[in-house]
C-alpha cells in the first residue's frame, strides 16, 4: 500500500495522453506535487504540477531529472512510443530505438530513482505496459511491452527489500494521441488512471484495465493461437 496524500510523484510523459490523466488522478487522490515530464515541457497552470524535461533514452537527461526532483515517493514510468507493425519490414535500428524508449527508458528512470524511494521509506514504481505485451501481432511494440512486463516483474523482486510497491499496468486501446487515427472503441484514460490510483492505495501488483486485457491474461494459459490479435 502506498500513501498518496501529500506524496511527491513523478509521471514520465505526464503532460499529455494517459500520463496527463494519471497526474490529474494522483492530484485528485491528494498528491502534493506531481512532476510531469515532456521532451519539450510546457508551463502548467496548476502550481502542484511541475513540468520537467526528460528524454528517456538519454542518461544525462535522466540524471538531470533526478537532481531536479530529489524527493519523489512514487515513480510512474508512463512515457512510451510505437512504430508501425511488421518485424520483418522494420529496420532493426528502429526496433532497437523503440526498445530503448519503452524498456531501457523505464529501467534508467527506475535506477535513478530507486535510492530516492528507499530514502523516503519505499514508495512505489508504476510501469505502463499494454495488453500487447501478451497478445501477438503487434510487432516491435509488443516485443517492447513484453520485455517491459518482464522488467517490471524482476524489479518487483529487487525492490521488495526496500519496501517499494511495484505495479504493472496492462491496457487495451485508450483514447490518446498514440491511437488517434484508429476508429475503434477506446478506454477513457481517466478510467485507467483511477484504477492505477486504486492499485497504489490497496497495495496491488497489477492493473488489468479492461475486458480485452483480462481476456488475454487468461488466454496465456491456453494455446498460443489464442494470443493472436491479427
Ligand atoms: N493509447 C493506447 O491505446 C495505449 C494502449 C496501451 C498502452 N499504452 C501506453 O501508455 C503509455 C502512454 O501513452 P499514450 O497513450 O498516452 O500516448 P501518447 O499520447 O503518444 O503519449 C506518449 C508520451 O510518452 C512520452 N514519450 C515518448 N517518447 C519519449 C521519449 N523518448 N522520452 C521521453 N518521453 C517520451 C511523450 O512525451 P512528449 O510529450 O515529449 O512527446 C508522451 O507524453 C505508453 O507507454 C503507451 O505505450 C497506450
């Protein structure tokens, strides 16, 4: 269980999309300060939101962030990107760059902030995965999210000794810029964010945000054909 009232929170990619909804939900739950990052941060009107620059693939940028936000209790690794499907057509360099953002970015931020969380009594790390970490057919994005899921599960063990709660978030299509062009049913990001807040308060390990996510988690115990989305 993680106390949110009065907490200082970092949300990577917190100025738009799901990250913005997470920041708002955490403030609503009583967080004192939410550091929200963007590659080019914009001013915020709410003084409780503190915009900071972050490029997750850049070690120096992560180190600067840790200096600027020295008092964090909850780290939300939300920043993420995608590239078009087609592992056989994708340039390997593009796949590697996506892994750098979606997987190693979360690792860099967690490594930088783990000592901070330990000093402040444990706190929490929240990593945003996807239903596509389990469902096949999503190409490089699925590869990155499956790796991130594994990273989260191992970090949970490594951070247990210092009392840090680790929450993995799985979700299907959610109404943000990332899937703006797709005409499909989408989650409301505010609904996903509310479930993350609930998991933090209740000490949960995992958020399965919607029906499609619960379906594919259950399908992991069946034949691999059941994991295909395309
Ligand atoms: N939307 C969906 O359907 C869906 C479904 C499952 C999982 N997710 C996951 O949810 C998370 C949030 O995505 P979203 O849907 O809100 O997408 P989004 O609107 O495209 O936002 C992506 C966020 O990630 C940040 N970001 C991207 N590359 C970055 C980099 N190299 N360094 C630092 N920050 C970077 C962006 O920051 P800037 O402002 O600097 O661009 C932005 O805030 C992602 O991890 C995504 O994979 C989304």
